[in-house]
């Protein structure tokens, strides 16, 4: 039986993916701060921002580890100019340092099994969203980190994939950090942008779509390095490569910046 470790398995994409993989016969360990509702996932309490907690969680897993999925994450919104430093630190700690902490523990274990690392990026890392600039920043960083890491680990037979979901209906929307005070300078544009983003997410894909994409990556001998979830998001990523950056940026302004 292959063993999978997934972070953030207490809700949303992580919970659905963990359950989906467990039903396929994998042994699934879920790392999160709170215990999720699934009886199919073996939960280990872990805050991914704390490297000691990550170390201790991995220490409790005695089986050889075949796949590690870095899924834990949070959202943030608000104008860059008024985002408090603590909130910037928090998103960097969870969405970026969390991935780093887990990878550092996982790599020695995956070297033995020639396993896989699957990191959750986002379409927002490819197409930077105004008023979510810090979220786009960390997800672009996760994608770039994954590309570099893939080549570092190539000689060991460990493969890295970054998965890019678009709007997905989870509690991510309600968990997103919002500014406590919104300055007049940005208030109307920010509220419009956030409302559109929240509406799109709540009309978004079922997290099972992401779970199925991840499951396919796990089964592939030669997995892709980067994969968008769903044909429309694959198209967006493709068009972004073709179209002038300034035009794409203007389009994003029309959608989320005006
Ligand atoms: N939903 C979307 O539209 C969307 C789109 C693109 C990408 N994504 C990405 O997909 C991933 C999963 O998001 P989701 O939509 O499933 O959101 P979610 O429902 O809010 O789930 C987030 C998960 O991350 C865990 N988590 C947060 N901080 C943590 C920490 N410090 N240590 C350990 N676990 C932590 C949470 O568990 P605890 O609170 O129990 O710790 C929870 O299980 C994220 O990386 C997100 O950026 C989501």
C-alpha cells in the first residue's frame, strides 16, 4: 500500500483529495492544525509554519512515504499599501514557508521511494490579481520553487508537480483574510473586486475535480511539471503565454481592478 502525506486535509481541497485517495487504497496521513471530519484520513496535528511540528509529524509516520502533497494554504485580500506587516508575514509563512518546511522533511524520505511532491499553486500565481497581490506573489513563488526543486531532485528520481486550480468552491472564500479597515482611496474598487472573486469561487469547481487531477498525477510515471485544473484554466495559461503581458494585465484590471 502506498503512503501519501497531505497538508491541510481538514477541509476543502485537502479533505476531498485525502478521502478520494484513501478510497483508492492509499494510506493517507493528513497534517493540519485541526482534525478534519474524515475517518479515512489519519490526522496528525501540525502547523506547517513551525518546522519542529512538521518534523515531529513526519517522525510519527513509520511507513515509507511515496507522495507528499503541499496543499495547506490561506487567502488574503486588500490593497498592498495598507496591508499590515503581520498579515504579510502570515501568508508568507503558511503558503510559502509551510511548503519549504514540509519539503525539507519529505525529501530524505522520498529519496528512498523515488516518490513525488505535489504542490498546490494557483491560477492566481500565473495571472496576478489586484487586491490579492500577496496571494499571487506566494503562489507564483510556489510555482517557481517547484520548478527549481524538480531539477534539484531529478537525479534522485523524485518528481515535483505544481497544480494550478482556478476558482474552487471551498471554505477558502470565508477563511480569506480581509482588511479590518478599508481606506477611502481603494474602498469602492476593493469591495467590487472582492465581491467578484467571492462570487466566482462560490460558483467555482467542485474540489473533487482537483482531487481527480492530483490522483492522475500520482499514477503517472512521468507527471507534468505544471498542470492547470480544467480545460478553461489550461486555456487561460496558454493564452497568457501568447498574448502581450500589458494586454493581459489590462484585462485583469477590467475584471478585478476597476
Ligand atoms: N479554493 C480555491 O478557489 C483555490 C484556488 C486555487 C488554489 N487554492 C489552494 O488550494 C489549497 C487548499 O485550499 P482550500 O480551498 O481547500 O482552502 P480551505 O478550505 O480554507 O482549506 C485550507 C486548509 O489549509 C489548512 N491550513 C491553513 N493554515 C495551516 C497551517 N498553518 N498549518 C497546517 N494547515 C493549515 C487548513 O487546516 P487547519 O485550519 O485545520 O490548520 C485547511 O485544511 C490552498 O493552498 C489554496 O491556496 C484554492
